[in-house]
C-alpha cells in the first residue's frame, strides 16, 4: 500500500521598492571622494574646513588652504589634485553625471516657486530659470529614501540661515543639484547634496555643505565654511523570498531578507541602475511513502 502526497508550494520572489521616478542615479564616478572640484580656482579666506579630496582642472590655482591641523588658514582633510590626471578624470565624470541628471523626465515643474517651506519626496524637480531658497531662515524638507534631482536652468541661491532638512530616510548623498550657471550659498546656511554647477560656486560666511561642490568651468570660493563629502548614494531595496505551503500549519512560512544597492558605479565613470523585477515560481514536488 502506498500513499502519495502532492505538495504544491508557491514560491514568490518579491522586491519591496521605494517608489522613485528617477530611472538612473547620476553618480559622478571617480569624483565621489571629492568634496570640491573646480575648473579655474579654489580660494578660501578664514578657517574653512574641508573633509574630502580637492581638485582643480585644467588650472592649478589653489589659495588659502593647508593640510596642517591648527594652521591659521583653511584646512583640507584629504588629498589635493591640481591639474593632474586624477582631477581631469574626476571632472570628466562630473560632466557625465551633470548631463545625465539634466536629461531626466521631470516629476514636477517648480519654476518661480520658492523652495523654502516645501516638503518634497524623491523625484525630479525642474526650474526653467533660477531656483532659490528665499525666505531668511527658511527650510526645505526632503522626506523619504530615494533619489532627489533638481534641474536648474540658471542660478541657485540660498538665503542666510536657510537649511535643508533630511527626514524619514533621506540622505545627502542621494541629492543632486544640476545648475545651469552658478550657485551661491548664503551666510550661515546649511545645504546638502552634490552641487554640479556649469560655472561657479560661492559660499558666503559660515555656510556649510554636507556633500560636494563641483564647479565645471569656473571657481569655488569659500569663506570660513565647512564641507563634508558624503558616501555614495546607496538606494536600498529589501528582497523577500517567501515560501508558503498549502499546509501552513505544518510547514509555516519560511523567509529570507536580503539587501542590495540599486544605484552604484561599475567603473570610475559609469552610472547605472539595477532594476528589480517580480516573478512567481510554482514548485511542485511529490513525496512517496511505501
């Protein structure tokens, strides 16, 4: 006598993905470790403190910095690359990221909108001309994990005392500012993200940046500022592999949780996205007992 049991298991491969309208991450390749890159000059007055590498290409004009702690000048906690191949490659990678960011389809057009007081989720925000955080001491809040891209046709200006708040999992390394001309950060302002400006970037007194300042064609000017380079954007998704049985009471539910980065660099200059898909697999197996 024999008994045949047919167990049908549904195996479901699921990805939990934070909804995000950005198709790729504009990660600037080899420039990831740079806090500052400029095309012409980098100059500082006062006690500026920079954590991360500093590069200039094709120029070599750097003033107001020392790599000696306690010196009465700007302090660079990183390497300097002045007109060398490393700076040139990093600048090329920033250009690639700049054009990638400029080409994204927008989530929302914000031309003429003061970003002070705004609460924004991950997405692509387009300004046909200038963008400004105008209200003195005003805040822009970015909420949720994911990628934020700001496409700005001309200038970016922030007012004195303004700040950007990151809440509910938003991170500075996943915020990108693609600026068509120049950016200016106001006195005592607190800014976050990777600024990729076609022309120059200016920091007023005591302005701070969690991220990087990349001025492709012109100068980065500083005055008693603090800049800290941030880790590369790791847009994390959770992967759940769940096996369920018709005999749940006997076998229960098995599960595994993994994590994987969605956005990363494959090489010094590459940018890409690993997309997730969902699939269902039916596993049928028979047990024969004699």
